[in-house]
C-alpha cells in the first residue's frame, strides 16, 4: 500500500506537543499519559485527510488511539481541538498554518462525515481526579 510509505514519523510532533502545549493528559479520555507510551493521533483520520501537520495531531493514550482508529469523535472534541490550536498559535504561531482556523477545521470535520466517516467514537472520559501516590 502506498499510503503506508507516505506517512511521516510523528515522534517530532509528539515531542513538540508534550514539551510545550499539552497538560500531559490524553486528549480524549483525560487520563495522565505514561511517558514511555504516548501515541500521536490524527484527529481527522489520516486515511481521509493525509495530513501530518500539527493542527490535526493530538497526544493520546494507547488505548484511545487504538480504539478510535479511523473514526471521528463527537463535535465537542472539535471544539477542544480548536481551543488547543488557539493555544499553540498564541505561543508559537509558526507551528500551525494560519489557514487552519476554526472555520476550516469544522469544514474538514464535516467533509469527513459526508465522505463515509459516520462511525463516531465517544471516548470514556475520566470523571474523577486520580489520587496521586507520592
Ligand atoms: Zn485516552
């Protein structure tokens, strides 16, 4: 499959997201990430958009990444991504192209839905704060 060879190494993005912009929690379930096992997920499935840029990448725990697979999430997560991208742009404008603003992101999400991505995966959100054992 040619699509496999076209995928970029995402580890550079994992580093950027982890070091500067995220709360070190899974974008989907909210659980704290395990440093040794952090996945970079394409929010809009790569199979649809073939885009490896930061606006579309989030840090995820392995469980959510594997469960989500090639699916979309509910609208709420589009809002969260838009907010997350705003934060990135405010800190380091060069990391996300100015063309990927709210309107375009919502349109891409909508196009994906119109193009067969009907199966919406809803993450199980963490409802209570984890007790930290010191
Ligand atoms: Zn998760």
